[in-house]
């Protein structure tokens, strides 16, 4: 599929009335877990596009360009409203959060498995273990509060057990900035991967920022606060991978191409016929935006779209599915890794006066007050052992103990044995 070869519809033809903007929600008891994750993914993709349009407008002196951006943005705002209303009212904040973290785990794993750039792959593998741990922490809170087992919500496609413990994920801000890719030489799949994961993690960060204060008890509010701060680190990491030398209009073209790619991927992968129709409709709307962006690039920067996307044919489409074996492998081999500036290093290689330990001491003392630790330890104190869903023993021996929450792995040398 090459969206540049698809005849575009009129952009104005995409405007919807209120009956079409407000969607029919999915049935949370019947829909595939991956339909729920696709809804979250595309909600975040539309938010990223809308927010990028606002930022571009605020830095652009040309009102003709600003008007074109406003046109695209209004359609994408309507698309976002369609997607957001697919979530049913009876799906709680915490149940929806489990889908957020399932998306984070399976999307990150899928992108990492196909990523040819070793630095981008390292960033994906690094954050994968952190989102995996978040799924475990939220799952224990959900089971403790209402008895809902997340293994059912994720369709048994993801294991629920500790990753790199969240307490170990807090790093000095300098240590979350990475080297950016070069869009002139990067593989098409790399450019897509970076754009996709940045938008997805940003959506998660925003969701946690907004719902933390709305949660019904103090422990949940604190848990969303802590994990929300880790998601900010992830957005910093992934956003820093984006090529800083790309112009606003080149970025616009890449945004629209990414949306076309994702909607087409979702359409091909979707099992719910009603939602499949939404993905198809939005794909054609994004094709119109893509052609409009290409025209703007030609008009204002005298560049052909091929200078940004040399071959418009989509690379391997994105599918969401189970990644248990991959996650286990990354856990077994990299759970003790942290970062120091742009590098990923074993925590054992750090000196006592490194920024990592200074920041840990500032944020995580006393350990007994760290929300992600309290969630698990209080569950254990109440029920005798933590809640997990795993197919076999944990690949990290130190994380097999179910009667004590581990706060050493990822923070102390040789703590994974």
C-alpha cells in the first residue's frame, strides 16, 4: 500500500455531524483486548497530531499555512472524539489503565523486534521492562480493590509479574535524553517506530496526569502520580530520538504518513467490524491530509515528498499480539540496566556519587513511602502473597519471591541473583 498513490478525497468531506462524532462504545466483556489497545493507540496518535499542529501554528508567521493547519486539525479533532467515545462508561479508570499498559508492553515489544537501529531498539527494550512492571503494580491494585483479575482483561496474552521494579526506574533527568536519529539515512520503519512510540507514551503520560486526581482513594492517586512521572521519562527518551533537523512541514508530512500507516494497520488487524469501519474511514481522511501536507511542502519549501519519504510504500504493517517470550528474554538479560546520559549501563558499574543514586536518595527515601512499593507490600500483607499471572517461574531469580516486594533489583549491584 502506497498512500501517495491513493486518490484523495476532499478534506472538507470529512466533517461529521454530532450523531457520527459520538460513537457506539465497545462491549468491554466481549471485545478483543487488542481492539481496546488499538483504540488507545489511535487516540494518542490523534492527540499527538493535534498538539503538533498547535505547536507549529504558534511558531509559524504565515497565516496561509496556519489556516491549512487549522483545517487538518479540526478534522483530526473530530477523529479523536470518535475514537475516545468508543470507550464504554462502565469501563473504570483502572480497568482502562490495564489496557494502556498492555498496549505499552506489546507495542514496545513489537516495535523492538523489528527495529534495525540498535540505539532505537535499545531504548525500546529499556522502557519495555518498566511498562511491564507498571502492568503488575496496577493489576495488584485492581485485584485488591474490586477482585478483578487483569489476566482476564489482557486475554491471557500478557504475563503479569514484576519487571524492572518501578522504584528503580527513577533517574536523574539528564539520563533520559538520547541521541536523535538522522531522517535522511534512517530506515522507514525506524522513523515510523520513533513517531509511533513517542505518541503512544505521551498519551499514557497525559492519561495518568489527568486521572490521578480523579481516582477514588489516596493509594491509587499516589500510584498514578509515581508511574506518571516514569511515563514522563519515557516521553523524554522517545521524543529525544526524533530528528531535530527536520522542518515543521517535513514533520507534518511524517505525522500524516504515520497516521495513514497506523490506520491501515489497524484496519487490517481489527476483528470488530464496526470499529474496523472507523479505521477505514479515518485512513481515507488521513490520505487527504497526507496529500495536502505534500502540497504544502512543495509550495512553501520547494521539496518533493520523496525527499522525506523516499518510497511511499508501507513497510511491514503493525500488528498487536502476545510477546511473552520476548519480554522474558529482555527481563532475564537486562533487568539490572539503567542509563547514564545517552548510554545504557549495568547499575553495578555506577559509582556511589553518580546522579542515579543522588536522585534515588532524593525521591525514594524512605523506601516504605514509595507508592509502587506500598501497593504490592500492602497486597501481600493482606493476602499472604502478591497477585500474579505467569506461565512459569520468573526469569529473574530475585523476583520470584511472592511474599516480599523487591526494592533492590535495578538499584543495587548483583541484585538479580
